[in-house]
C-alpha cells in the first residue's frame, strides 16, 4: 500500500517535470505549440504504459487522472502552460487523454488482461503524434484525403503512417502476448491497425484521444 502511494507521488512529480521541461522548450526554443503538445502526448502515454504492472486498483489511476485534468483546466483558463494550450484549432483532446487512460486501465483491470491497456496506450502515444507531425510538416506529394467529393482534415501521409506503425506495434504486442506468430496474429494486428486508423480519421476536435484506445480495446475484447 505504502509503496503504491509513493509510486503515485513519483508519477505526479514526473508529470510535473515533463510539463516544466516541455514549457521550457516552448519558451526558449520557440517551438510551435502543436509540436510541444504532441511531445507531451507521446511522453505521457508511454510513461503510463507500466501502470498495469504497478497499480493493482483503478482508484489510484482515477485520482491521478482527476488531478491531471484539474491542472489542465486551471492552466488553460489562467493562460498558463502554453506548450499544451497554444494551438489554433479547438480541441478537447488534452482533457480526454486522462479520461482515456483511466477508462482503458479500468477495462483492463475488469477483464484481467494487461494487453488491453498496454497496446492502446502505445498506439495512442506513438502513432497519433507521428501521424499529426508528418501530416502537418511534409507537404510534398502529400495532401488532404478526399472521398466521395468531401475533403477531410487528414492527409494521406499522416493516415498511412498511422496505419503502418499501428500494424507493426500490434504485431509485436500480440506476439509477446500470445507467444505465437500465426495467421491470427497477422490478421488481428491488421484489423486493429485498420480500425484505430479509422477512429483517428473520423475524430473531431481531439476526440481521437478517446476513440483510438477504445477502438483497440474493442478489437482485443472481440477477437483476442
């Protein structure tokens, strides 16, 4: 019990240091808010991957998520932490991230399967920032996806990068979970990549922070 409380405190300090480091880079190096926001997203998601191996109850994660949400709310409306909030588009993604972490962890605990938490968080932490950064910064031979006469706010390169990286990550995760590389590992990894890419593709105002991990959870529950 005491060890878990100490680890919770360590995570709080770690998140605070991450935000401070990110804010310092934003101010000193004049990095765009979109980039520092994605870095924080990447680091925060990967930092939470060990949660199932550390915390035995979802209540600890709920407290951490609520504290993080309160910090985001206070800093946004006090015009602080611009490395997170300085973006031109409207987004609720920063608030949905702690909610997503808690819900995914809760489902993992209820179903007794660590991969239900680990894989969605790795995909969310790695694939989503990669897709966004590539889509925003590489313009040559890249463009917004157009389907049925409607142009979406997603690029071919960004969505393609998301699909490819989520497929590779899923194959690795499923192999270590099942200790077997067979046809099921391959097609389930591809299905997870496809569904999570679709979840990212149809997301709106940062809702992909919730739809991506939940779509991966759904596929794992149905087919693993």
